[in-house]
C-alpha cells in the first residue's frame, strides 16, 4: 500500500491539476483575444494605407500633370492618418494584455474559430481613430477625383476635336496621330487608375502635351482655319467630309475650291465627285 496516496494528498493533486488546466485555458483564451485584436487593427491599417496611397496618386497627378492646386484639407487628412498609426505593435500588444480582462469596458465579437473574444478599450479607440482618418482621406481624395474628372472631360473634348480633323486629313501627320492615340489612352484608361505609378503618368502626359503644343494648327478646326486663313464655308465643308458625308462640285463654291487647293493637307485629302 506504499504507492497509495492519502485522501488529502490526492485531493490536493487534483486541485493542482485543475488550477493548471484552468491557467492553460486562460492563457489560450488571452492569446486568442490578443490575436483577434491585432488582426482587427492590422486590417484597419491596411485599409487606411490603401486610401492614403490612392490620395497620393490623385494628388500627384492633379498637381504635377494638370497644374492643379491641392485642397487645403490634404495636409490635415494626412496628419490624421499619421497620428492614427503612431501606436507601435509592442505598445498595442501591451495594451491588449493589460486590458484583456476588463470586462466592463470591452466589446464582444466572434473570431474565426467561433470563440467569444474581446476588443479591448485601447483597440476600440485605435480602430475609431483609424476609421476617422480613413474617412478624412477618402473625402479629400474624392474631391481631387472630381477635379481630375473635369480635367479629363475638357481634354477628351479637345483630343476628339483633333482626331476629327485628323480623320478628314487622313492622319497625314503620323507623329501627332500617335500622340492623340496615346492621350486618349492616358485619359480613358490610365488617369483614374490609382494602382498606376503617378510619376510615370506625369512623365507620359508631359511628353504628350509637349507634342500637342508643337501641332497647334491641328488641334481643332478653329486652329486649322486660323493658320490657313480659311473661310467659314470652307471649314463647314471640311466638317461635312469629316462626318463621312459626300460633297459634289455643285455643293462647293469656287472660293472654297481655291482655298482647299492652296492647303496641301486638304488638296491631298479631299476628293470631290462630279
């Protein structure tokens, strides 16, 4: 019977095991709480980072490519974002550990394992700050996007007018035709895509607009008219042809024919039927 424990000893051993089991459960629970809180904050920070990245793209393009003026709220919105991420991971973990059992102030949510976990007061506060900063960033970003869309509409109209003129001239200036095609691509596909590289867009748009300025007379019918001293009636006939409509000699005056003949681009591009 030497191996048999006395009843008090056996009871003490069982109590020790029960305490160890409870401590293990508590430790596992607190680890689950900490992981959940950190995942929550990291997710919020990732969303904020994406919003800040979008804002930087739109601001850079608006200011450097289109000579816009950034809204005054940009600085305060960025500052709010910086303040929201000041807490380090070590500080956050310490706050989670220190407050994990403060049941009176915590908010209960379900984590991925289905266990009831807690958002500590510090994490609640941090999350609120991050979301507030994110909203400020998005508001300013939307303001700049609206301004960019206005710039895009203005330039799209100008490029379309130049493309219309190029159509009737048969795209005789291949360099300018390529520029128009590139500008159209930049405006319709690249401009509002914040995943693009802002510096690359600014550079490509700058090169395109430099080429645009070198071909002022080809930018619109009005510019073409002014350069070649053409009459309104001649320009109207050119516009008719640009819409793929036919003209006969009976439709065109001698003055218009003479004007068309002295402009090399028109003489080679326009064909009139008898």
